[in-house]
């Protein structure tokens, strides 16, 4: 993959053991894609490079099913993959249509078009925003909410809650002072006004569901992933070789044993087992390790909790 010289990314070797699927329980080797410069990445070209690399590795075993039609958006590209075409040949099949769309459609609807000639500069004004960026709640769950402002001079500040006028569908959530509370499952919008300026943010109220628990072993750490139905802020604590993850207002998905269970990763250098279950509507997972002093990181991802345990 490194020899393909793909802009904006680098590749590193990785090994992991799938918990389900064709290679369940087997040690599998592959590559990780690491972003170095997101401005240089052409995601379509990157996807085609990955697809052709897998094909070229073992053409006789490479299969192209109907799912590729939806992933790529073109049945013609699927046929070209089968025939051994390179990336440039595949991109050429849509480039004329894409360029025509850019010139005659996209450029006519840009949010920030070219600055008009012969007019005065735009007047500066205050800008508002609502924090946090993700307002995902369960019924009965509370979360802080506030308005962040940047004045006409570029100075940021947080207006006092008494000066904010909130509007929200109270069948879904309520806002009291600087707290928002989930009332009933649904999707709504929280709107705030301050000094004749307005802003809004979507609010989702639904039960927290833990869909699956997965593992991946890298050279310096073990990654534990909790797949969720939405973005959740968990409570994480460590004590004498045990890391505990708690998610309130939770339920288990179909892939996890109803009630409680124990998962034992095979031949793991740090993680002995994971005990999980529901206690008083709270999901509790206990990661039992062989290290007294646990060192870990929690990189942020949407709709999942990721914990990297360093070996």
C-alpha cells in the first residue's frame, strides 16, 4: 500500500481476531489507514485503491458482489474491478459527468460564493452556538446545556442563563436554567435567542443501547470498542487492575447475552476478561487486566466508546 503513494494517508500493519464472521477466532493480518493530511485525501480514490489492492493480492479469490453497486454507485465500476482495470480507468467513467455537475449545479448553490463586486463589506455581527455539540439523551437523563457567543469584535463569552430564551418540544425534552432533560423518545430542536440573535441544535432522546463489544490487539495497546446506537458520554473509573465503564439508562442489544455475561479475549497481553451486565438500568462493564496501574486513552468516535489499554 505504501508503494501506491496515496496522498494524505499512510499505512501501518495490524493484526486482530474477529469475534464473528468468516474468520471468527482466527488471527488476521491487515493494514490500518492513518490520516496525515485530510485536505489532500480523495476518499473515492482511496476506496478504489483499497479495492484494487485486495483484488491484486489474490485475483482468483477476490469477489465483487452486488453490495459494491451501492458502495461505489456504479455497476460499470464493479465490472471494471472484475476485469482488472486500474484506478484511473475507473475514475474516467464518471469524471465528465462530475465536472459538468460541479460547474452547472454545485457552483450555483455554494453557501459562500465569490465576494460580489461593487458592494460594501459585510457588517460584522455576533455569532451564537449551543454546547455540547452532541445532545443525545435517554428518557430521564440530564445534561448541561449552554449558549456560547462570539461578539462583533471576535471575543468569546458565555451569556448568563437568565438572559437566554429557550424553545423546545417539551414532549421530547425540557430545559431548565442550564440543564436539559430527556422526557420522551423522539427528535426535536433546541432553539435559543440572545440579544435578537438565534441559534439551534438537534436533540435526540432515545434509550442507550449497547449493541456489541469488540477487541483489537495492536503492537502497543489493546483496543476495546463498545458499539452503541448513539454518541454517549460514559463514566470510566480504574481501581487495582480493573477499569469500570458505566452507561446510565441503558439496555443490551441482540448480540449480547441478555442480563449479564463474560467475554474472554484469546491470548491478550493485558486484558483477562470483560464482565458486563445491567444494574438498576445502568450498563456496567468491568475490564479486568493483569496490570495494577492501568494506562489507557479514550479516543473519540461517534456511536461508540473506544478504550485503548496500553501494554
